[in-house]
C-alpha cells in the first residue's frame, strides 16, 4: 500500500511526500513491511566502480525517499560494503530502516571463499555488526548455499548458529540465498519453518522467469521474498556487465545487442529492465544495487512514473526481436569453483 506512512517513518528525517509515494509490502511472516524497492549494498565497493562520498549520499537519499530495506554481505568488497554502510548509517535513526547481511561467502581466493562452519558463522556476524556499527541486524542470511559441500553443513552448523544468534538478540530473522532456486526449495523443505526470508537474484528479469515456478512454494512457507538483480548484475544495462559476470559470451553478446538498440534510441536498458521486473506482484521487495544518486533516481522513476511511450516501444521491440528466449547461467560459477579447488 502507498500513501500510508510505514513503521520506519521518522519525522524530520524522511521526505514525507516521497515516503507516501512508496509502496510497502508485507515481508512474509516477519511482520515487517518493506519498501517495494530496496537498497542493494553489493554495489558499494570497487567491484562496480565506486566513490565513497557519492555512495554515502546515495544511501541517505534512498532512505529519505522511503526505501527502508538494505541488503549487504561480507563478500561485497570483502567487508567494504558493510564498512561504507556503517559510515552512512551512523547519521541515520536506527528505526528508519531494516538491514540484512549474510554469512558463508567471504574471500576472493577459491580456497577461502566459502565457510559454512559454526565457528566462522558466529565470527562473521560479530564482525559485520562491528563494521556496520550496529547492535543487531534485522535479517541474517546464508549466502549462496549452492556452494556448500552439501546442505547438511548448512542445516547442522550454519542455521543452528544463526538461530542461537537470534536468541542472543544479534539478529531478528533468518534467510538464505542462492542462484539455483531448486537448491533454495530443497533447503527450505528440509528445515520447515526455520527460515523467514528467501533471496533470489536475476531469476525474474527480461531474460529469465524461473522464479515464477517457485513462487507458490515460497508463499506456502509464508516467506519474505526478495527478488534481486533486475539488471541481471549489470548485464541488462547500457554500460554492460562487469568483466567477472558469469554469463556465457553468447549471452553477453545478446544483452549487448539489446543495449545497442537502447543507445541508438537514447533509452537506458537498465530502466526498462527495472520496470519489467517490478511488475511482479507476488514478491515482497525488489532489491537493486545503487552506488550513485543518478542510478537511484532512475530506479525510483521506474517505480513511481513507469515508462514513457518511447521507452514502452523499445521494451516491446526488445522482447519481440532481441531478448526472445529466456536464458540463464546456472552452473557456470559452480563449475568454475569446484574445478579451481580440484586443481589446488
């Protein structure tokens, strides 16, 4: 519902008119109501090119505009994202936002990239709280569970440790994330009722609608559903994806063709991608990385104002002539990870 001030509204901090324009949705069984669009902290580090002062201003403007859910992780810039958010949030009332971070994915080198152990999980949450300058996070998520040697360690070590941390008041709710949605379903099914939120990314976009096959299951578990990465991690933007993007060369070429069409018509592919994704009614929030106020403005425009006639026309053209077949890169990262470990 839009037009109603949410529980996170703080008089004197927020821009009341912008907050009233924002739609807020129920976040599963948590009882929280989160903004339709949420702030992805993954972009607040060098992985995407980044300026500290601009990043902090973007966080402040996003929150004042009514975005009340922030997502980050130790993996993003190896703690840099959490550190930047810590600097930004020290000037923001704690009741003005909900924040989620993650455990289990950490370092760039393959040998130390993942650690699902109880010991590391606890250490990670303590470190995150310190970097963020907070006593607690609202949601703590297990990051990219498909990389665990098996789900037993997730269910027998990571999850019980997080449950203990919730009892200690260091987090309120527990979530999980992965790229293959089948793995999320399996893990949630094996731990019925123990997860509150689920994060899927790049699975409901202009090029992939896999999330639709799993929505009924997630809703049956009364979960807060975070639909992240409408831009498919930079693939669906005029600027194109970062060098590390796991899509195949053929897939990147197709996305590039779409960006050329947009550039020729002076339209931003990222805005079309965002608009397309946020038409989905049955998720709680659409999480997107934003490291500049320009990107924030583009995303808010897609949410509040939709597309003009020219943009609608280009979107239709792309769907009918360029991005005609769904595609994804499931398995590419996993294959790279396990072969790198084997070669050590």
